[in-house]
C-alpha cells in the first residue's frame, strides 16, 4: 500500500478565486464530445474534465498535467451554482466526463458514491507510487476499502472581509464584539452604506453565518446536539438565531438580500457599496486582485461567550473534502486515473507555492503572501477548532430542508424559537 496511513483529515486554509465565466451548455458538451471522438480517432487519448473552481491556476495545472500524461485535454469550467445542477443530472444519466470535481460535504459526496459511476483509484495510486506522496489522512478510504477520489483543494473557512475605504469614511474600526458589530451596522446604515452584503439566493452564506454565530456562543454546541447530548433548542442555538433576527430587523443586509445572487452581492462589496462581506477564504486572491489595499480582514468578532480563536467554520469535513473523481465508464479510464492523481498533486504544488499548507509532499518553495492573507494564516494557526459547516455533515435531502428552514429565519417567517424547534425536529430525525 501507500506507506501512509489512509483516512481523512480537515486541513486549515485555502486560497483560490472566482472569475465569472460562461457556463457550458448542452451544445458545448456535444461539441466537446465530438472533438474528443475526433482526437481519439487520430490515435491520441483524450481526457474531458469538468471544474467549478474558477481560479485560472486550475486550468493551467490541468493543461500542464495533460502534457505530462500525454493526453489531449477537454477542459470545461462551469459556474459554481450551475455546476451543482449539471453534475446531478450527469450522475443520474451516467453522462459524466472522464474526470470531474465535486464539492465538499456529505450532501455532495454521497450521491456520487451511491451512483456507482466512479472508479476506485487504489490500483493507480499503488502502481505509480503516487499514493505515498499524499500526507497522512488526506485520502478518503471508503467503507469498501477503496479510494475513489483525490483532493482538489485544501480546506477553506468562513472569513470576515471589510472594505477599508468605507470603514475609513465612517471613521470606524472593525468590530471586536457583538455590540461593536451592531453599532457599526447602525452607523453604516445612517450614512447610506450597506452594512453587510449577503447573497441570500443561494442560501449558503446566511447558513454559514448562523453556524458561526452558534459556534461563538458555544464552540461545541453543534457537536453536542448532533450526538444527542444537547438540543438544538438550547440557548446557543436560540441566541444565535436571535442575533440573525436582530441583524435582519436592523437592516444589516441590503434590500432584497434573500433574492440577491451571491456574485451580485459580492459586486456591492467590491464596488464600495457594502462595508462587510462574509465569504470563504477561497476568495482572498480574487478579492485582493479586485480591491487591492482596500480589502480588509479580521477574525470574526466575539459575538458570544467564546473568543475569536475558539473556532471557525470550514467548508469541508474530513470525510468529504473537495475532490476529483474518475468516471468508471471512461474510454480511457487508465489515463483518466493517472491524470486525476497527477492533477491533484500539481494543484497541491500551487497551494504550497502560495504559502498555504498542502495535502501532499511538495518540492516547490512558498512565495510571499499579501498582508491580509498573512494575517488570516496567522489567525487560523491560533484557531482551536474548525467546525465543518453543518450542511456538509447532513444528507442531501436533510441539508436542503435545513437550508430552506434557515432561509425562513432570515426572511422573518420563523421566530428564533420556532426555527430552533423545527431544527431540533429535523436534525434529530436525521440521526
């Protein structure tokens, strides 16, 4: 085997970016397939790849990997939200590309594994010796003993970004406590500045903000409740829900935020319309490029009993990380496996080059980070716990119902008490 203990782990931080790009449609797929068939007819194997990470480094790494492996690459970037629908349809119809990326979380990983459409990678990891390059616990070994994926990203966490220019215009400082945050929301609103931009349409931003507010109340609240040692109607959950209701009632979010798309809300922040932006660490690169020195960062304020280094919210959990899978019906499944594994290692090199902790051994040297990213990396190193986002720990159906319910809290359709009572019922029945 690999000479390394196989299992799972949650890493700490990540950096990538979002770039708007057209989504691939049915016609695009047809063209890609014809192109692939034409190349196959010429005798050279080809690999089709679907990715939702928009950082240009992904395509560059894929192209370099294809050259190394000796295949033609049909690369398709698909915008994140569109990707979730497209991959679900492709799984059901067994119309997957040779290699594809999947989001972190049980809600996304389980359907892939249950579809029986993906190939185990053990043989190629063993025969090439590349399995030994992955650090301890970075390859997920499933119940049947097989490894069906390799990492495509290091762990990402929820980040509190702020607009330095607007903060300066207000004569304010970043908030350190819940009272500070409320005062800042009021001050920004009085000046006609959106206090917090939130893309409510996709639901995940509000969901993760609630997760973090609960963790600030009690760092172990979710773990204890999901194990049955506490209830989702206990004080940490109710108090955090009340904080959400307070933010909504104080107009902390832009008008119509529940119908606002994530990228539209992000534009408000980038274009000096909104003061605060709650987003993943994966956007440090893109936001830094767009905003330069105007981008600010702080550890999420002390909004409850726990201090700012008690916990953060991670976008993946140890059993379901961001991954690359190989279609077991691929015409070139052997090459596809080799390609996926080598692409994972090449992406790891890029993370290490950026000064971030990788998931595999690497010989590349780290380059310097910008000031905000360095501050984030320092804070993460001090943070005692990375709580995986709840959605990623739930089944697909329960996760969707949970997010719909949280949307109702933000919309004022459920009181904090009604919301937590329903949360207790939903998540208890999902055990």
